[in-house]
C-alpha cells in the first residue's frame, strides 16, 4: 500500500501531487507542548484532503512511543511505499529513512533538496491556494490571509525581510490548503477565532 504522510498543509499536499496517486493519506497526531494548528483544525484538515478524493485516516500517538506505534500501524497496512513532503531539514529526512527501513517500505521524498524559495513559487504556480492558520508573532499580520499565485511574491518577500524560512518548514507558519490541482472542489470555511500560545498564534476555522 502507498501511504502519504499528510497534514492538510501545502508541502505534504504538493509532495503527493508531484508523486502521483496514493492509496491512503495518514495524519499523525503528536503530543507536542505547543498545540499544532492542523490538530486544532483537524476537521478542516480532513475535509480538505477528502476533497482530493484521497482516503485519509488519523493516528494519535502516545508520548515516548511515537516511532514504534507508527511502525506498527504501517506494517498492519502492508505499506510498501511512503510519500512525505520534507524539503531541507536533515533530521526530518533521517527520521523518515529510519522509519521506512523499519517498516520495510520504499521512501519517496519528491521535494527533498529543492530550494525553499523556488519551491514556494512552484507550488503556487501549480495553482495552490492556502490559508495561513498558524504563525509566529512576526508573521501575525498574515494570519487568516490566503496565499495564492497573486500574493506569493508579497508573502515570500515579507517572510525573508523578518529573517524566516519562506517555506516555513521549521514551523514558522502553517497553512491549510483551500484549493489545488488535486482538489475536486474548493474548501469552504469560516474563521471563528484566534488562539495565542506564548509567541505563536493559531487561527480556528470551521
């Protein structure tokens, strides 16, 4: 079975687009100290992925047993291929390589090694439209704003000016895909509030 690690955000979505059809999307829920914007908006993350026609499942992981539980789950599904959207963080790639080896699956990382800024333009030139659902305070004026081909240059310029990774792979910001080349229809949503966790802000949507 071909399993894609998905979140509802732009990079994991785009990795599947570049790879091709998968059999199942997997959203992993970790017990992080700071709430994850995709977990807070889990319903919408699932909904936007469902709009692509890809079956999706969610696995909540126990603290301290994340690796083992992920391996066990993937083995039960007879996983032979894992697709992920890592780009330039070595620690992430090494983890995925170790995980895939333990499962006995082939790892596909379609975005690995690409220039972060160039990848941003690639994603939006391929018609992605996303909503910023979480960000550090220095990007707070973008929280709740949509990024599309029309606004990507402005966004990239702003993120670089404040000294952050334009791709946001380190969690500087998180996105929810509203529409893209895999979507059958556009995700509809309403903003119901903003939650602040120290220096990080999260949009709540329904």
